[in-house]
C-alpha cells in the first residue's frame, strides 16, 4: 500500500484494491462483505476503480478471476470486460483463472 501506484477504493462494506503501471490498471481484489452482497456495492466499487485508474492515466483495465466464480464473471462481463487469456489450473488442478480486459477512457 505504500507504493504511489497502489490505491484503495471503498470502505468496510466493500472495496477495490488496484494498481497502475504505465497505461494499465490491474484490479487486484474486489470484496463485498457477505451481508452487503447483491446491493450493487461491487459494481460501484468497480466503476470507481476504473475512474481512479483513468485519472491516473490508465487506458486499459486488467484482472484475474476464477473461471468458476460465476457471480464475479457475470459482474465483469456486464461491466464490459472480455476474456483476454486463461491460466489453466491456476487456482487448483481443475480451476482456471480468466484474464479479463477492458478499455477505459483516460482523463
């Protein structure tokens, strides 16, 4: 967190942790407390992450998600992320990581 390229969006109920490098942003984690899920907090944190990343000069957002995490995959797809790659057996021998990518507007 001490790096000037790392940033946190949100608070105790939901947050996004990301970093920027050159013109890319990477969403490191997106978390919503269980009792606050299905209220749009993750979607708002994701949008705020993208806005902050764009303000920092990023034109592309990248993230990794477990292929079997259907709720997260649905959220990212609905936000405009597309599969850019796949890491087979990344989480365990039967769970792939999807690498998702989205162009974002730089400020």
